[in-house]
């Protein structure tokens, strides 16, 4: 059992680091001829992103960085 402790500690550390650093981004594209207003609703206890929504002009894109899970 003493030989498993360093291995388990290393595995735990790697999963912790990977979870903290795993973030994503979402790109919204508006291909409509008129503006659209995407609304963003977070889960309970999570931060509000992009002030809850934004105006996206025609033929424009908006990149939103998502926090790590």
C-alpha cells in the first residue's frame, strides 16, 4: 500500500490541475440581416456572463470566454 500513495497523489493532483485550467469559449455568429440579442442565463450560484446578454449586429461574431467547470 505505501507504493500506491505517490501514484494516487499524482493522479489526484493532475485531475485537480486539469479541471481548474479547462475553460472554453463559445463564438456566436449572426448571419441574419437584422440584429439579435442573445441572452445568457447562468446556473444557480454561477457568475453572470456578458452582463446577461448582448446585442449582436448583422454579419458579426462575438467570442465569449466560459469559466472552468
